C-alpha cells in the first residue's frame, strides 16, 4: 500500500494502481506487520476503503 505505483500495488484507499475496479482489502496490503491483535485495524481500514470506493474514481 502506498502512493507510488513503482513501489506499491494499491494506494491508501486499497485501490489497485492499474486495475481501477480492484480493491485489495485486508491485512495482505499492509506495508508491514501491524501490532498485536490487528483485526480491528484491518476492519477500520477496509471500511474506510469501502466508503471511499462508493464515489467517483480518483
Ligand atoms: C491463531 C490465530 C489467532 C489470532 N488471534 C487474533 C486475535 O485475537 N485478535 C486479532 O485482532 N487478530 C488475531 N489474529 C490475526 C487475524 O486473524 C488476522 O490478522 C486477520 O484475520 C487477517 O484478515 P484478512 O482479512 O487480511 O485475511 P484472512 O482473514 O486470512 O482472510 C483471507 C480470506 O481469503 C480467502 N482466500 C484465500 N485465498 C483465496 C483464493 N484464491 N480465492 C478466494 N478466497 C481466498 C481465505 O479463505 C480467507 O477467507 C489471529 C490469527 C491467528 C492465525
């Protein structure tokens, strides 16, 4: 996850840099292992991604 397509697969909204109808929601797109008990963080970031995905593509 990151802003630069050269160094990341998805942006901060979990939207794929090239495939603009693909979101990768879940811990797999974290840039590093999170702290213990990551499920709530994964859910929060995924819910934010889902909300942002409803509107027009950026
Ligand atoms: C033993 C254990 C205990 C844990 N306890 C806690 C805890 O107490 N609190 C906490 O916050 N976190 C805990 N975690 C961590 C937490 O479970 C994970 O971080 C979290 O589930 C990751 O969520 P995810 O959605 O990224 O991936 P996952 O929950 O792994 O979901 C990935 C999904 O993709 C599916 N899938 C895989 N390949 C394919 C495919 N090719 N096609 C279609 N579907 C596919 C899988 O079946 C799965 O349903 C624990 C983990 C383990 C292993």
